[in-house]
């Protein structure tokens, strides 16, 4: 069951990182890291997709407010 709470939090944080990097056009190895954590369906029982989406949206909102510049335009929303 996603091992323990810390493992779930790390998995969720890596997923947020993956989504944000992809949206910004940055290369990331987060997918490989995430895949190493997930061995079967039970590893996702405590994983909170809702938390991931909320955090990614919050970070994206902060970036947009700060008008972060990159070679790839930031989309208006990840979701």
C-alpha cells in the first residue's frame, strides 16, 4: 500500500515535478523515478491524484504570477 506515508508523499512530489517539467518543456527523469516506486496496483492505494493536481495547479499559478520566462511558453493550465 504505497509502503508508508513518506513513500506516498515522495511519489506525489515526483509526480508534481513530472507534470510541471513537462508543461514547461523541461527534460526530466521523474517518470523513471516514479516507475521505480510503482510495482503493482497496491502501491497506488494511498496515492492522492487530487493532491497532485492541486499542488501542480498551485505551483503553476505562482509561476504564472511571477511571469516566469522560458523557451517554451507556459500553458494556461496543466489540467
